[in-house]
C-alpha cells in the first residue's frame, strides 16, 4: 500500500473507530462531510459533494 501525506490545506481527516470509516471535512465549511473506507475514498467523496454544491475550489 502506498501511503500519502494528508496535510492538505482544504480538508481534514478523522477515523470513526466504531464504524471503521474515515471522515473527510472541508476546513472552510465543516458542514461538508463525507465518509469512506479509505482516506482516498473519503476525500474523493468529499470532492464529489463539494462539486455538486459548486464549492470545489481547485482541490
């Protein structure tokens, strides 16, 4: 598995240990939240949500 650094300036990542999913939140608008079984899928789901809402800025 390839590990990537997730110190991106537009999102944060958390792990829900009860549900075993990663949670990605937009730093500027914490109401945008997405989950995934991997960090990559959580971030991609967040990008999708933000794109649908028209709030994705050069991520």
